[in-house]
C-alpha cells in the first residue's frame, strides 16, 4: 500500500475512534450522528458518505448502550 493510502486509512481510524466519544457523550443517536458528520466536515475532510457515518454510529450506539440495558 502506498504511503498516501496508509495515511488515509489512519485518518479514517482516527475518525471512527473519535466517533466512540460522540456515542458516549450524547443522549441520542441522532445527536451523536450530527456531531460525527460535523466533525468530518469541519476537521477531517474525509470522503466518507453521510449514510456510512449514520450506519456506523448506529452500530456503535447499539453495541455501546446494550451493556447498560
């Protein structure tokens, strides 16, 4: 893999790691999704589709909060 490809993959991993914080610190999945979309647009500039972000946050939300049900 090229250095650029590895760099992009590292940035995506950083993005999804930050999304865990959004899941933990928001009261609703919609708020967590909105924060993740905003973070991507304002800080990361990744070409991750908004639908993919919504699906990823939804999965993280279900997994994280299932421990507390």
